[in-house]
C-alpha cells in the first residue's frame, strides 16, 4: 500500500521513499482528485469529508468516502493536512 504526500514522498510497506512517478501522483493531484479536494476543503475551512470527482470538480460523478480505497482516502487527508494553517480569508 502506498501513501502519497505533497512533497513527493510515498510510503510503501511502511517505508518512506522519494518518488517522481508522475502518472501515479496525477491520479491524486489532478483537478477533482482526492488530494485536490482535500486541499480545497481545508482552504475553505470545511470539515474533512473524504471524496473526489471522477473528472473535473462538480462537472463529473462525485465519489464519497464509503466508495473510496484506503489510498484515495490517504491522498484526500494528505491534501487536507498539507497546509493546516492556510485558509481563505473571508
């Protein structure tokens, strides 16, 4: 199982490794992806509720936490926790 972080590290079988594999990271960092949605929820001060969209945000099917893999939930949480003190000023 692999967990991606915003700094480009991946946790594989309990060990952190540096990775530059774009195709795998793209799944989690693309617009509407799990990492993207986590970071957006944190930015706008919303509670952590893991989800992602199959395509662009709000323009495609929304996948809720109950239907997400452990990797997808971890990617969402990595995005949510990437900048814990950065939030939009209203």
